[in-house]
C-alpha cells in the first residue's frame, strides 16, 4: 500500500513539473515585431545532433544571421500630405506676402507629398525604435474676394498659397499590437528648406496676376512637432501607414503672429 501511494505521489509531481516547464517554454516566443518565433524541430532520443543549414523564417521580421544587426530593418516610404496652418493663419500669410483683401477669406488645406528612408531597431518583444529622415511639403491655401461690389459679376478672386518645404527627422516608438499591426508616436524636428508665398488674382476663371515671394527669411528654421499614427506591415515587406503631425512651435521667428503646421499624411512603405 505504501509503495502504491509513493508511486502515485511521484506521478503527480512529474505531471506538475512537466506543466511548469511547458508554460515557461512558451514565454518569449514573439519577436520585437509581434511575430511568433520559429520552434526548434524535435530530435530522436539518443541520436547525434545533425548540422543543417539555418532555416529561413517566413516572416519579414525574422532576425538575420548577423548578430550585430539582428532584427534591424531598413526601408523607404512615400505618400500624400494634406497640410494646414492653425492659429493666426490669415494674419500669417497677409503679413508675409502683403496680401490684404478686405473681403471674405476662406482657408483650405494644401495637398503635397512626402518621401524618405528609415531604420527599424527592435528593442524588445513587440517594441521598436524607428528613426528616419524625409522631405515633406506643408503650408496652406487662402482665398479671398476682391472688395469691388460693382465687379461682382466678374467673380474676381485672389488666392494665396503658403508653400513650405521641410526635411523631417522623426524618432518614433513603434508598438506592435498584433503581428503586422502597429501604433507609433514620437518627436520630430523639421528643418526648413524652402518658404514661398504665391499670390494670384483672376476673373471669369482666368489668371490675371501671379507673383511668388520668398518668405523663408521670416520663418523659423527648425520646427518641432509631436507625431503619431498607425500602420500595417505585410510579410512581403510592403506596408501601409497614416499619421498626424502636430507642430509645437510658431512659424514666425519674430513672434509677431502665432501659427503652427498641421499635417495629415498617408502612404506606403517597403522594409527590407
């Protein structure tokens, strides 16, 4: 009877140890991009280990064989911007370009594009840091009606466009919620490379006047912003993303007016 009880107790202990070992081995099975790690293939008991070529994971985020660059991915991205200037946008443009119609003024978002390169650096499970650099078009569009009631039938209008171009340098933190799907956020420094204001006037659909003004000397050379968004990375390296840039500094270097860049962006990327 004692031997039977002892055997039963040993069997229960073995089952408990086996369950704990199985649970522990399941931890750490996801990489920094949220993808499951490949499990080693079982080897028959007593057989000698065999040398084989390293298996290539199907995931685009499998770690390379070089330990110095394990998990690091480089890539490029491009897409569309829809930009605006918040704050004293009307005063901003009229001060810079001398455009001061006394009629009604409406503000529109300015379309543009962005393109750049990045590096994704895994830090831990489902988490990575992604610095990058790229070119981005920003600005806004203002439209006004000339204050001549007698000429209303001519539909005389004046359009002013703030055409700003920057080199953006973001440093993003990326969190992979599921394999492929991620959220990102981080700071961004934008360096002004071009600042122009275009004024054009016309009537009956024809442009009668167009003039460009270089206003870069009146704008801050560096614009700091907070950026955030989401995206999805496919296993073949292609990806989709959308985000928002929220500027934290005023455009005017002399602080005569308070206006900040705002940018909605969406585009494609490729990681390799």
